[in-house]
């Protein structure tokens, strides 16, 4: 009986880890575990003013924007994003190359204590890929931030054609 329970516990520990970090090698994985034990208690990410760009018919890719605040006292390693409508979500930055600008995928971002990570049109943004069922304007999409420590912070983003009014207004926020 005890052996059975042990086996069950090992399985439930092992499976999600493989699913969550499929691309990481041993070095990254041990670093992530270190962060988990060191920073877990102080970690609080909070989304604000998140919206998803409405998609033209036939499109499978769109972008999401908004602010992600670290209300904790420790740096948070943001390791990924997921959404309820896309097969994949990536963090992109825009780099200048001469007079050209191009998008570069960012695999992880550090958010310092009490700092805000901004995703905005023309700058760092969230790319939603493999959207097989484009959400209609006015509907909501769940956007989640995944930390290297294994926590998930989610919000409901509205689908808009352009940046909503009051986008820069921070007064509605209480924490
Ligand atoms: Cu992009």
C-alpha cells in the first residue's frame, strides 16, 4: 500500500514537470527549482489593462498588450505566457536594425520587485499564434503569466480593435 502511494506521488510530481518545461535542459531546470524554493512566498504578479487585438477574418495570429506588475518583494522570472484562444503564446520584443524594426522572441523576462512589465503596441508584446477560433470583438480571452517558479497569474483580456480609452489610467487599481 505504501509502495503504491509512493509510486503515485512520484508520477504526479514527474508528469507536470515534463509537460511544463519540455524545452529546458538540466541546468535551466535546476535553476528553476532553486528559484521556486527561494522566491515562492513573495511572488505576486498582477495584470492590468490587458487587451487582445481583434482579428480580421482568416487570420490565425494576433497580439495582446497590457501591464504585468510584480507586487512581491522578490524578482520574478517570467518564463512564458499562455492564452485560452491560442495554441501558442510568445513574448516578443521589437529591435531596431538600421532603419528596420523586427520582432525577436524573448524566452524569459525578469520583473524586479514592485516593477511593471509593459506590453504595448510598437514595443514588447505578446504574440498569440495558432488561433483556430478567432475571438470576436468585445469578448474576453484568458491570458496567463507563467513564472519559472511554477506559478500562474491569469486575467480576462477584452478583445478590441485598438487600445481602449483609459489605457494609461492607473487609478482603478487597489493593492
Ligand atoms: Cu510579435
